[in-house]
């Protein structure tokens, strides 16, 4: 008997899976959303192979760069930059006339916006200046002094981060640093006009057209033409961060700020389009960025997913943002807002956004975050540009012990002891006894000489 032909199968319309994953429960959120890993991808080994002819991890690559720059100075910087395909001019310095020419091409409104941002950043950091003091009763005090020279690094490989020029250099100037040297990658067409204008608004004294780990090494160690700095500050990619880590103890290091992190806590009354917009603003930085939201409202979580998909349809950097969401993004559904804050404190994010009906009820519970953005009227994007505090903040969980970049990164304290002869005579016996307890007779005798007072 012949076989009966099978009826043609109906093909269901193909559905595109949502980009943003929804994770249920605190345990799954910890395991699937709040696990960090610094993964620069295959570019790390490729860069090392290009420069040194062998694959190296980012930390090994940075250490090698530091070693070469320490040994060969300018020649090493040029050699490494050329191997990486970076543009370097006849001199590392961007001449003042080029900076002035670039600034003239900035639209007046953008120039005014940069001035507005610089003034707000300046006003905030002036409020955090520590005060020197002397306590006559105690006979001791403290002086705060700025470092002589600071180097600030401003990333510009994918986009000229003019805001970072302000957020690093303005606090240094408020601290009273005598000379601020900025390093930023530039292309063959010269420095971006907005970047030149930002350096001018921030009061930068000298601009170097130089990027990457080699820029950090040059600022920290000095070369034949680049002055050695006392502090190096600013964010960057994995190689920049590892170079800063390799130079810790050689030069003052502000932070080791890596890929950006945003954690949004939202309740059922939050606007899902606002949550989505705040996540996308961070996701468009690129794959290592971590755009994460936590909510006790499952319906809101699903609405955020839909809003992210819709908003990405018209985003110029949608492919970059999609990569971030795919690699590190997500919405976690938790039991309640208290649990969301507990998870946030464990994660210690760079940015914590409280898009809830009563953010003041949650704020006292926050212990670990680089910056907290309270309520829907205070989105993190305003902190990126014009709110006032520096947007260079601790990442990778270091907000457990580190603070955002501020004036103290460019200051050092000097203890001052000024005792009267009578007070010295009063304290000397205790000092002598403690010295002998340590077996240091010379110390004890030096203290007892003050008994003559």
C-alpha cells in the first residue's frame, strides 16, 4: 500500500527572544547577575603579541610596558604606540595653538555646557576640601598640602570622554595642584574640539596626545620629554588599570576603575521606560559594562525587558549595548526592597540608582556604593556630566573600602608636633618607658633629655 504523503507542516512565526534576561530569586541573582570577571577578551593577547611578539595577560603586558618605559623612556613609548597602531605626533605634547584652534570649532552651546559642568564640579569639590588644624592643648596638628604635579588620563579610543577631562582635572585644580598634565589618545586629525574645550574649562596646563598603558607609565615614571607626576588618576581599559596597579607605590594612584557598573533598584511604581533608559545609558559603554536591575515586582521586570528592546531599536550604539546586556545585564526579581538593598551591599556597585517611591527609606541602609542616585529625578547620567561629584568611582566591588575620586587623591597630609617644654617634660617619662619596653635605649635617652625642660 503506498504511503500517504504527509501534510505540510505549518511554520509558526519566528519570535525574537528578549535581549535582557530575567532572573528569579536572590540565590540565582547572586550566581547569575552579580558575579564579576574582568574579561578583555582576545584583544589582550593580540595586543601583547603585536607589541612584544608573545601572548601576555593584561597584567603581564602592563608590567612589560612599565619595564620598557623605565628603561628607554620616549623611545619605548613611541615603539609601543607604533606597534599598537596608535597615532603619535612629532612631539607628545599637543601644542597650545592646536588646542586653541580646536576650541574655536566647538559650538557655543557646548562650550557653555562644559563651563556649567566645570563650575558645578568645582563647587562640589571645594566643599570637600579638608581643613588643616593645630590643637595647642594636644600640641599636635595636621597640614594638608597638594602634590606638585598630577597626571590625569582621559580615555578616547571609542569616544572622546570630555566629561572625564572635567571629572579628573577639576578636582586636581581645586586641591591646588600646581601643574596638571593630561594624557589622551588622539588620531591623525588631531584632538577633538570638545576635548580641547574641556581641558581649557578644567584648567589643564599641558596635554599629551598619548594613550594606553604606555601613557600611564610615562606619567608615573617620567621620560626625556614627559615630566614625572606625583599622582596619576583617571579610568581606562584593562591595560590602563593594570598599568596603574603595577605602578602602585611608585606614584600616587587614585583608584583602579574598570568597566562601568550600574545597579538599579526599582519598585512596582517605577517607570519601566526610565529603568530601561538608565540601564541602556551604561550598556552603551561596551561589553564589560554591567547594567543590572533588581525589583520585587515581576510585572515591572517584564516591562523593563520590553522597554529595553524598544529603546534599542533607535539607539546608534545598539550593537555595543546589546553586547553588554548579553554578557552582563539582567533584571533580578527578589522578595522585597530590603533584600534588594542587601544584595546591592554585597555587590558594592559603582552606581546605585534608587527608583522607588520612598528612596529616603532605603538610603540609610546603603553601606557600599560608589555613588547613590536618589529618585527618578536624579538619574546616573546627570552624575556622568553635570551633577557635581566626580564620575570616577570605585568599581569591581572596591566600593567596600574605596571612595570616588576627589580632592584628597591630590592632597597629602603632614603631621605637625609643636609641644611646649613643659608638656614635653610631662610626656617624656612615658615615652622613655615605652621605648625601653621595645628594647630601644637610645630612644629612651632622647626622651629623657627633655626632662630638663
